[in-house]
C-alpha cells in the first residue's frame, strides 16, 4: 500500500486515482485494428467482447440479456429484480419512467421504485425468466444477492443458469457476513461463500470489492471472477454522498489485478478474472479499464441508450430501490425515440463523436494504435496521469 | 506539522485537505447495520446520535431544540440570538424570509438580520427559552459568546441549562482574549476560560478551533468538548472571502483528534470530545467526519430543511448578522412546502438519492459496510484521498 | 528556487501558487480588532490603509484620487491615460461605457478604447490633473510608463507630484530596456532606471515584476517600492491568453518579499516596500496578500464598484487599450445605480456577505483573529495550502 | 522517464502536463518586440511565422493554403480530403455547414461528413489542387496518410508539391505498420517510412507522435520534421473519449524536443524540427508551445475563424470523417458574418482581448517581454506550473 498522505496529524490516507485521471500512451509499433482480438473467456464460456451489463432492471430483461449474448457479450439478469417480482414488468417500468419524466423531484421516482421492489420474489417468475434466456441458446447468467443466494440459487440453476453472479454493492468474504444487496434489508444468517461456491456445479462471479485484500479473499472462495467497483455512474449512483465510500476505479482495478497475480501464485495457477464495474461510459473508458488491469468490464449507462434496454432510455442502479437508504437515482441517458440498436452500441458503425457507439470498435482501435493484439497484453500498455 | 510546501522563497504553508477530498475504503468483513451503534455520550449526557445543530437562529428555536432531543440528538439554542432579543421571533423571521425570497440582492436580507440583532439581549426572554427546553425533559444546551459568557451564564444556568456551549467563529484560550461572537462588537475585558469553566457546575463545550495547538489549549481549560471548524457551508458562510481564513475540515478534525490523544496522555486520562462543525451536509459527510476522528458532528444546512426548523427552509450562520463585517448570507435549502419531518432527516426512511435524509441511517450503513460497530472504532477506518 | 517539476524529459518548471490556493490559519491568542493597526508608510508618506488603486482610467480620475487620499489610501492617476489626452474625459468614458453596455462583442469597446488612446498626450492637461490632486492636500501620485518617464516626469513634478509610479505591465531593470506601457508602442531609447531615479527628488515606485531576480534588480535602482504582479483580474486582464505569461500571486509576493530581505541585507538596511497587484478582489484576498509578504496592495475591480470611480461600474486595465495587442477587456463589476460610496468599500460598515465592502475592516479582523497587531507582523501568519 | 506514480499496486503511470498547466515567467532584461524574429526555416523553405494549418478540409483549400503562404506561414492541403474527392467542394461544405447549423444532434453532421468522404480519391482533382498552390508561388505542402502515401505521392510531386506531410492521428515508424489516416480503413501492406523517404526528392514531415521513443524513431526515418500531438481541440476532437488515448502537450513537446537533442547527437548534427499540433488556440498557447521546445506549431480552430477558411466558421478534424469510429465533431468557432481576414488572425492588429487575433504579434511580444530575440533561444525561457 503506497503513496500515503498524512492529511492530519497522525492520520494517513492513500492517494488514489480515477479512470479519468489516466490516459493511454501509444509508444510501440502500431498495428491494424483488424489484427486485434477482443475475445474473453471465463470458465468454459467464451465471448467476442469483454462486456457484461450491470445487473439492474434498467438493463437486464430476459430479452435484453439474450440480445447481449447474441452480440458476443454477456447478459446478466437480476434474480431479485422486477422480473422476479412482477408479471407485467413492462407496465411497471412504464409507470416508473412516466414519473421520472414528468416529476422533476428525483424522490418521486425513487419512491415508486421502492414500492415496486416491496413486492416479494416469486420463484416461478424468476425461473421463467432464466429459462427464457437459456432457451435462446446464449450463456445464461443470473445475479443474486449474498443473503438470498442460498434460497434462490437451486431454482435458478434448475432453470438453466450457467453462471451465477453473487453481487452486493459492497461485499466481503472472510467469514462472510454479507450485508446489503442494495434493495432490501439483510438476513441474519451469514453466508459462507467458500462452502457455497464449492457446493455449486456452475462458476460464480462475486463482488463488488473495492480493495486488494477483499479481492484476494473473494478469489480464495473459489470464485471464477471478481467484480471490482460498485457500478459508479455520475448522476445515477450516490454511494459517495450517502455513505462517504468511494472507490477510484483506476486504483481499484490495478489493486484487484495485483490480487489476481498474488492469487495466481499462491494457488499454483488459478486465474481469477477481474471485472471492472464503474465509471465506464464511453469506449475510451472501456479501453482504460482493460489497460489498468481488468479482464472484462460491466457497462451501465452506455447500454441504457439501446432500443432493447427495458429502461426506455433511463438508467438506475438497483441500489436506488433500497427501502430506507436509496443510493441512486433515475438518470435519462437517451430520449426514447433516439435510442439505437444494441448492436450499434457494441459493434458500430458509429456516427457519434463521443465514443458512445461502437464500444468494442473503440477498444479495438485503441489496442491497435497502442500496438497490442489481445486483451491480456493490453493490460501492460503505458499510461500517463494528468497532474 | 507535516507536508510543508515552500510556495515562495523562504515561505512555507502546510498542505491541507477537505472532507470532500477523502473517501472511506471498506476493507474488512462487513456486518449488518442492525448490529451497529451510533450512540454518543458527553459527560453525563447520552445521545442515540452524535449530532448537534449549529447554534444559529435558523435552527435553534426552543421547539426545534426539544425535537432534536426527543429524536436522540442534541439541540442547542443561541443564547444571544433572536429568542433572547425579541418576543415574537416567528414574525421577525417571517419578515426576514420574505426579504430573502423576494429580493435577489443578498445584502437586503443581511441588512434586516443586522437590524434584528441590533436589539438588546433581554435576560428574561433568554431564561424563558431555556426553561422551555428544560421543561420538555431533553438535555438543555445553550450557546453564549466568549465575551458575553460571564454576564449571561448565571441566568442561563438558573433557568436550567445543562450544557454550556461557549462559541465564537474563531476562539483562542491561552490568556484568553476572546474576539468575536459573530454578530456584535467585542467587550474590552478578556475572559479567562479556565477560571470560568472551573467555577461552573455544568460541562462546557468550547470552540470553534482550527488547529492542533488551540484545540489542546481549549482542552486544558477544562472543556468537556471542543468544536473544530467554524460551520463552513458553501453558499452560506463566507469566512474565506471576507477574512482569508480557511479550515479544511479533514485536516482540522484529524489535528483536533491528535490533540485529544495528546491531552488524554498529559491529563492522565481525561477524554475531551471533538465535535466537527463544517461542510457536513449529507450522510456521507457525517460518516467522513467521524472517520477523520470526530466524536460528534454539528449539522447546519441539513437540519434547515426540516419542517420544524424556524428558518422556513432558509439557512444562515449567526455571523451573517455581524453589524460591520457580515460573514455569511441566507441560503435556501428547501422550498417551505417541501420541508420534511426532522425525524426523517435524522432517522429516515429516505426516498432521497443524495443522502440528505436518514443521516443517521447513512452513518450506520457506512460503518456496517466498513465493518465497524461503534463510533470510536470507526475513527480508524481506512481512508483514501483523490489525487 | 525550489519545487521543480520535470514536466518533460530534460525540461523543468517551478511549481507556483495563487492567492486562492492559500488560506490563513489562526493559531495564536486572538485579540480585539480595535487594537489592530493597518497603517502603512512609504518614504515620508503615511496611510491609514495599505491600499492603492490600479493606475487605470477606470479608477484614476483626479477626483477619485483625491477621495482615496482623504479616506486614508493612496490614489494614483495615470499620467498617460485619458485625463492626459482629452478635455472632456467624462463624455469619452460615457461613450465607452455605452458601447460596452450595448454591444455584446467585447472587441467593440476595446476598439473605442484604442481610438481614445490614439490621441496624443497633452502636457498641459496632465499638469492640470496633477495640480488638482495636489491642491486638494492629499498625497499626489502619478503613473508613467518607462518609455515616457523621461519626457513626462519634469512636468509632472513641477505640477506637484509627490510619488512617481514607473509602471509597465512587465518591467525589467538591469540595463534597462523598457518594453511596454500597455497602450502604445515602444520608444527606441532605453531608460536607465537607476540614473533616472537618482536624479529625481521624489520617491519612485516601480513595477510590475514577476520574480525574485527582477524584484531585486528594481530595488537596486533606488526605488522606494516595487509592484509585484500585473494587475491580474479574471474577466478583465488576459495576459495569460495573449502572452502565455502568468504570475501566480502567492508565489510572486513571497519571492518579492525574499528579495526585500536580501536587499535589506546587501544595502545595510534599506527597506523597499513590496506592493501586490493582482487577484485582490475581496477583503480576504487583501489579507492573504499581506500574509504572503506584501506591505501594501493595489485594488482594481473592488474600487470600480464605487460611486466615485470614473468607470461607472466598469473596470478595465490600461493594457486593454494597446493599439495592436490588447491584453484586457471591459468588465462590469456593478450596475451604475448599485454603486456604493468609496468610504463603504474601504472602511464599511458592510452589508455584503462576500467581503466586497469594508475591505480594511476585513483585513483588520483577519489580523485580530490570527492574533497580530500590525501589518509587518502579520506577514508571518501561518498559512495552509489546499491540496 | 521520470515522475512515476504508482496509482495501484504494482502499476505505474507517468505524471504529465498540458500547455494550460504551464506559464511563461519573464525573468531577464526585456526588449522591444521590434527586435524579435519569429522566422522559421525547414529544409530550404523559410517562413516569417512558425505556423502551419492542421490538414483538415475545414482549413486546407488551395486558396486558403495560398493565402497562408503569402502571409508568411505554411499552408497544407489534405491530399485525401474533399478537394481530392469532389469537384464542387464549396457546395459540399455548404451542405455540411447547413446541417451543423440547423441540426443540434452532432451525429447528423458527422454522418454527412462520412458520406462525403466515402467518395473515392480522384488523382486528377488532387493534382489540380496541388498545381493551383504551386502556381501561386508559395511553398506547396500536401498531407497524405501513411497507407495511401505510396500510391498518391508520385502524382502529388509531379503536380508540384515541395513538402510532403505523412500524417495519421497516431503514427509509428519502426517496422512501420501504419494504422489509420483518420477517415478510412487501413491497407494491409505496411509502409517502410525510411525507404519511402529516402526514395523521395522532397522533404517529409511525419507524425503525429505522442512520446519520445516514437519521435526518435521517426527522426531516424529521415523526416525533416516530426509532428507531436494529434491536433487536440476541445469540443472538436474526441480521441480521449473514444480511444482513452491522451497526449498532454507540454510533456509531449518537451519529450519530442529531447528526442531532437538525442538524434542531433546520434546523427552527428541533423536537426529535425518538432512541430506541435494540439491545444494551441490563442497567441499565449502558441508562445507556450515554442517555450516547451517546439520549432513551429499547427493551428486549427484559430484559423477556422478566418474569412478565407473553407469551413465558413466551423472547424472539424479529419478524424471526424472516419466511417466506423469518428473521433471528432463540428465546432463553430465564429459566425459566418463575424469572420476576419487571415492576415489579422496571423499578424494583427488585434481588437480581441483573448489573444485570438495577431497570433504572431502575441508570440513576438511574449518573447520580447521575456527577453528573447529568436525562437530557438525562446525554447529555454523559464516556466512555472500551477500547483
């Protein structure tokens, strides 16, 4: 742990950095972007693009997850979201978007979201959603919170899930007391993530973590991937305002990548994937996240502008639905009529000057201009920090 | 005193940090927020929440102080404010708020505030206000300025005050010449704070201080608590613009906490509480203030949005009333109709995405996610600084 | 010269600081502001307040200079400004202000200013303006540019000037080739400032300088005071945009104060005053300038809001009139009807929350709260730098 | 490579600086701006001003290039731009500007630009444009992309080009695989820049490079000049957003100047010119670029405000036309009616307070005030960095 600042007498803090603080510096022979691979593989599952969606109802309908999969990315549905609680989710989101559109007070939409999440989880609805994705033939990934994982996982696997995402806004692993899945209160009984994972037949991605130690602990539980970050998105997530907790992503990704190296050594060769979740909005952010050490990245706002996203141009994190302490709001990222095909957001071609379309193409060109041909190598590209 | 910068030849300054520069970094096992205590005790008085109100008339009516007490916090009334000068304070504040609402020139409201404060202090009115709080059965705290403390304190205690807050925007203690209570000129005769406190039967909280040395000096006077900061609130206080004086709160709190440790040692075990007063607007700020070393915190703008705050949605520091050199202005923090119950501001539940409601719940969850179960432990949580 | 940054390979720059980067930190016994002196003396001339006006036509009419003097400050008239070129200056400024008010393109007012300055200097008009100030019984100070100093000074002294201000936006002294008085082209013949000053019977203030070496050189010419800075005022001066030249004032003042100490030693006791000119808008800035090491300060925008300032609420630096390369624009600092008495700007009382009124009172209170009783001592007050 | 930051565990980045971070510090005897030379010579070609235009169609019509040459600067036409693809370019740009003016969605203009660039290059049109410049008697410079250089260069030279600019947004040289000319896909066959240059009879300027190593490699290919930067212009270029690639210009220029020194030594005296291309909008930026080590500078937005620029007050980089991954947008820098003569932009006189007119005069005055008489010396001027 380096670069400590003594900000007051006898009290130190570590200096940390955001993705926006770093830039990629090309300094090698360039190459054609056609000779670059952006492929990513976790366990037995291979993807053309190292991209997942944030497990929020704004993105994770079964239909949207299927489209993600068909386009080479990994769609994740939220096992505790609206599709697990309501029959007619489209109408519910319609009500929500109407409120967000017409009521300037952000609390009104939050209140409605809280109300929608107050309905209980219906295992049949959840299983139906999972089956729908599996039946479409794409890799089927479902997110559960740590506290509901034991109760929900059997049904989810039975319905066809191939990857389980155990995900809270902040997670710990040691003797795992798992705290908060972002939209409900906690259960009293702690989850032992290590036992839980070893008893499962499918690989688990767990997170989010914010530091090297917790990342290493989660790797030791047997997780195939660790999510770093809490999905920070300016204007949508408010973890800093509400909790005073922050996770500058450039530092957090590099720390988790260091944990990956440490665990690779201590485990005699097990490679746990680092998946960055936060502050990745444009293709340049995606390139920086990989460059800082991530194997793959979670997109939120970027995908919310797609025509197939259930949020109709609005984005919100699932923590916005917490019944007592919401940590997010609804953010409009596109007018409903201006939304574009998910394929264009992921694979282009782009006519957008700001890197919001053709995210994978932007990553590919960044790699090519910096002279790298695959993601793993690109994690070593030179970086600069704006002083 | 560390991290000195030679900003010009032969002239140095210390590098200092604001609360907004620091973030809390969870790096331990998490725990349930239900197992977290936010209780705070000073002298014989115990509170569920480590929260006081800034002693401004915008917050400190007897009724509002009573409600603070009933909700587990500490209400402080201003012994030299409008309740000590006028019979019909509600009307006076009505006039003030009308001017602030209708006249875009901030000087107009300041002028009216100066006029309202030009009325003399009426000891009977003051005693009546104190008695009203005491009779309600909550801990009764009254603020006096250093220069009026000798003359006003006997009557205040006789009326039932249990805690005395000796408070100027900047205070010193050594051979104590006390300068400025923020709304009036000084008295010629200095106050010896040490003698003054030792002659009293009730505990004293004194401040505000800005640095380690003055904090230590005030601790040596026998104070039970020391306030650090001057209540900085962007848009309301203007001490920096008017005096060039600044007190970055993260550094100032940590320095005062160091003084607390030093004094604990030199006194053979007397623990003087450090109370942070400045830049604490949302629950995340409150968590950071404790994390930097504070035992409790003073809220200003956050409480001004409550339905029971006398300022009708407006906030101002008492220094805005200074007759010659005002150092603050009126700031609207809520439309009158949009104000919420104080209970919701303190204890939730929240539907606000920005951490302005359920302040104590936000603190509690921050502690739980970082793995701490009481305030004293939480002062050691890991922190990062945005570079 | 310390704190060098190697910003590129083999190329270094010094890290420098603005007044807004520093804050005053009270850490001593406080004192009453009534026991504080803000008096300043240069040569035989004593002033209640350490304040001069920037020598621009926006501030320096004979009438305004007289009022400055009567209120305890030093008024400076511009010996090469409009009063030296036109009979009916009030009308000319009226035209200028009309254009600035009605034409949103800032170039229109600059063009008119260039035209007004194209008229030749009339020695009789200049002498009349100087006499008017002298006849009023206040200290009479006149600014000339380096290149016109030899030709204009005899007449100025004959008309009664007591202090000569030799002033260009940037000045050097060694074998003095003097460059630019901000509104006209250069003369071929260089001025030897040392010979020039030694031949005069009245004291000279010279500047502006930006660094330690030039400050020291000017002190060696025999100047009684050295101006540091070029009158930087955001929205009015544009030296950075036009020339790429910058002078962070906190660093520049401290460097000039170091030159003062060095020269005091090498001269065996001659004290040359350091006068800060730039970024001083509110009373807090004034306090910081003294705290960084200045003996006195030049005000620009702050004085332009006075009812007696000839600019009718508008401010501009004289460099805005340069015929080929203007380095400034007209900035409105007050509506004509909202202007206040100069006395209130300097000495209060204030009803302005932002430190724009009672500038001297703000300085006095800052000194008192920090525990200092005169300006010379206050140059040692503790400072912090926001990281 | 110095000033490394360990931003995460085991991962470092270099701290870098923008032109806006640095300021010129005058600290020598000043001199008259009349005694200052801004002349620049590359190979046999001498220019009064060290200025080129960015090779975008927004600036580089044959007529505009001729005017640049007649005014002492170097005009560059884009050998792969609209003049090489269409007969009636003025009409095409008219359509483009109409869309940009009337459609607030920046993608609409980008789409039209993509469409205009989809037309094939017509060698006859290109030759005609080159001949037009050559016939006017000014130095004739043409830009080609690395991948089209072999096929287009013979015709360009036959038509009279005297300087060839081989230019991609990012270029490498070692075994040169050249990637991207900003508006089209790549060719499979790499260009060996060294062989290519040695076979030519005219000098080559190549770029853009971002770091010391690539600059040195390009110098070794035999280039007469190396362009550093990618023409960054806030609001117009979006390389950072799209690719995550950044090149802080103060650092990049100094690094390239270090490469120039290194190559001068290793080559036994060959001086390769460093030409800065990015973030140079006002005369102060131009002065800073030279001060950081550049021999000459590329202007973009500054020239787009001229009456003769084909963009009618709009600026865009050629990378905005890329068919799949545009990295720029159209930016209006002047209303069509407010455009000024190119002569005034370059040589004044100015009535603009912000350094947008009389760019060369601003450079000249900056040099004079800092005491330097030619560009080469001025590369050593003192610099400060705002902390």
